[in-house]
């Protein structure tokens, strides 16, 4: 499997949006980026670690990271392998045994940030989901399939309110496509 290593760049708030933010990850050359939608609780968790104003050593993610380090050389990587119904599929992979455990994408990135664990994404997924990286963007683009059902419905309602019927139609089609898949 071809994969690309990702570098965590930071958290970006969604202005005038629901209680959400975006994790921004780039390839090593900082040419392409993906954005992962997170809730305000995860944004807070990242803020604790990025601000360095609070001692996080006794918090669960740090404690588990230390337990893993004490187990004698266990090495891990995070692998983002797919996006289904607006959620990135991530796994914590033991590099020695190749055993893997599924993780929520935001938790996986938090763990990787705390433990200096490398993050990878399957090559074709990166090519499909990524956009050009800009260090100081005015806004961030995210693929429609990276939005969950609730976000899609809110975006469609906003498009209708703004009388952007073409966008509303596009969002409706994605919602209907997902409903059809769930019924199968």
C-alpha cells in the first residue's frame, strides 16, 4: 500500500459555523492538505497541548502514551485509510506485529501529537481528499464527503436561506446518496 506521511499543522476554527473546528494536516512538502472536522471538546483538548499553559502529564492521553513507551519499544503509526459518511477511518497500527485498532480520527491525531507517532494516509485517499496548502488561508476547503450528516443538513439549510439553490441541490444529492447506501 502506498501511503503519504502527514504533519499536523494546527487547529482552525470554523467562523460562523456550528460548534466545530478543523484539524489541518499537510504532506511533508507542505503542498497538499486535508482537514478533519472536530467538535469544540476536541478543539479544547488540542488547545491544552498547544498552549503549554496547563500541565497535561496526568491526563489520560499522556498517561496512556507513557504506558505504551514503558512496554519496551512498541512502535506505532496512525493510518488514515478511508472516509465513510463524513468520518475518516483511522487505525493505530503496531509497526512490529501489524495489529491494528480502529480509532476516531481526532483521537488518533491527538495521540500522534502527544506521542510523536507518525501519521500516514493512503495515497489515493490523499489525492482524492486533499487541496492545495496555504499557510495563511482566508478560508479552508473541505470535501463534501468529509462532512457528517448533521453538517450536510445544516449546510443545505444555509444554502437555501442564502438562495444558493445550486449548492443546496448538490448537498441534497449527497444526503440522498448516503441515505440510499444506508438502506442497502
